[in-house]
C-alpha cells in the first residue's frame, strides 16, 4: 500500500521546525519526508488541508484491557482501589474479556493519535490479537497469570520465544509486576533470564512512598532500584514505570543501567501517589518516556493530557515554570518512547515506521500557530486529531474507526463484560 499525504505542515521531530510539504509511505514505512518523489504512484492520495502531520504517540506504560474497569473504582484510596475493587474484578477476567477490553482501549488510543503502546497485562495473546487487528506497534511486558514461580518463569520463556521474533512491530519484555508483589528468588530468576537472553526488562518501580519504605525494611535499607540493581535485574537496561520516589542516587543507578523511566502523571495524581521528579531525570541526562497507565486509574488514555501534566506537575512541584518544557513533553510522548521500546518510530524520517497523526490546525485551540509545539502540549486535546495512521494503515479518520471490529460491537461486548465482572465480584450497583 502506497500513501501520499500532501499539502501538509510537517513536524519531523519533537524539537524540529515546521516545514511544508508531503509525506510518502510505502509498505508501512516512511519513504520520503517533505518532497514529492518522481515515479511514486500512490494507491491513495490524501489532501492534508495544511494541517499538521507529526509522529504518532507512544504510550509506554499501560494495561489496555483495564478499560473494562473504567469508572468503577474512583475516588477511593490506592489500597482500597486495588484490594477492594481491582483485584476482585480481575479474578473473573477471561481471555475474551482481555481481547474486547483491549479493543475498546485501542479505539480510544487511535482517536487520540496513539500508534504504539507497551502493555503489561494477563493473556498477552489476546492483547496481541487486538493490536494486530488494528495494526498498532506493541511491546508486551511480563504477562503471566500464574502465582507459582516455576510457571511464571516458564511463561516468560514461552512469551519471549513466541513474541520476540514475530514481527518488527512486536516486542516482548520479560519482567514482573513490581518488587512488592515478587519474591527475591523470582526477581533473581528473571534477572538470570535477562542475562541469558540479553533482553531488557520491564517493571513498576518506586510508585509510592509505602513501596519504597517497605522495600528498604525488607532488604537491608535498599530502595527498589538499588535492590533490583543488586540482583542484576537491569543489567541489559529496560523500562521502569512511575519512578515517583526515585531519588538522585536511584536515578544515577537507573541511568547507568540504561533504564528509561516511564512517567504516568495523571494516574499518580488521581491515586494521590505523588509527582515523578521529571526535571531531575532530565538533568541526569535521562530521556523519560510517557504513559497513561491503565484507564481504571487514570481514567483517560490521552497523551495530550499526559504531556500537559508531564510539564506542569513538575513546574508546580519545583515552583519553577521553566523546569520542563513543551519540547521535553513532546519528545517523551513520541521519539523517546519509541526509542525506549526499541521501535523504529517517533519521528518523521525515511525508513521509520509510518506511524503518523494528522492534527487539525483549524481548531481554535491550535490557533494562532506561532507556538505550535506549545499548542500541541498545552492547549490541544484528542478531539483535535483528524487522522491516525499506524504501520502505513489508516486506523482512524474523522470519526471513523478501522480496527478490524465494528465500534458498536466493541462497545456492546465491553458493556456486557463489565456488568458480568461487577456482578461476579459482588460490586453490582
Ligand atoms: Zn501500571
């Protein structure tokens, strides 16, 4: 499939200047940026109407199918949210629930310009099936349902074998949910698996003060990053979601190991967990990625909102309005996420994945245009996305979805499944 997107304003990368021109796409990759190419015969030519073409967003930390639990566990403490609502609901989850929940989440993703996502949840085969329907780029993380150490390790080895060689748009990161849900022996065995395979790992890290305090008590004063470092968990680098309570020493250790923090401002804010030290990360030379976390806690999957919070929470926390810039936020939401997950995307450049979003510059929130980067980060929203292209395929265009399943079916499946899970968990209202 050859696509020609012409009459566009192009933002080639987070820190680049706007240019005018066209973008050519062939077999899922960008083949030309800016200029027309002689002899290129497109299957479809799209007039972009002088609107903005830029990279699609990378949601580097989420649990897509948790969108089945959106709106059923709000305005409660983190402990109550997790133990009284989420865990009982998750006990009833089937593989089909995960498939339909992920499909609903993907609809929201493409509506908001997300073309690549990391997903840490049960039944990775169902998540993969949904992502392949829609054509989004997917990094699967962890994913075992088991509580037995041997079975978790066997699942990780199976998933790694299955998903690492499937396609250049699918990756698998071995890992576990978090230090506080794992034994030392399990973490050490995952570290051994990473050493054997050379794979980077993934984990939730230092999300709350309680998590860090409990870890130091359990492990002779070591913080979660220090403890994982000791076990060799990050010897091949990887990604660590949250890092809200990572201090300077923790950040230095993570940086030295090549670990990318994934910042989830909205989820941390709504669960009152804290504010990630983004300015310290940037000062330490790290390039954090950005994630929405699950929509049971967020509750939106909007990278626009995440970019806004990425910059603004840190400004407020440090009482310094210059602490984090719009360009920092845009880079975290695009190129730095793709880079951390090991995918060839996040910028408009020849040879990169054709993961592209068209943003409506005629929208009042995007006018006037002098500070287009600031407009994207501080004033735009998902409603300003006109079109989303993933792997060279149009997946969303002006209110129409091309996800491999009709939107009405996704909605009715999810409504029925949410009702069943609530009833099963004794949470029907
Ligand atoms: Zn999470």
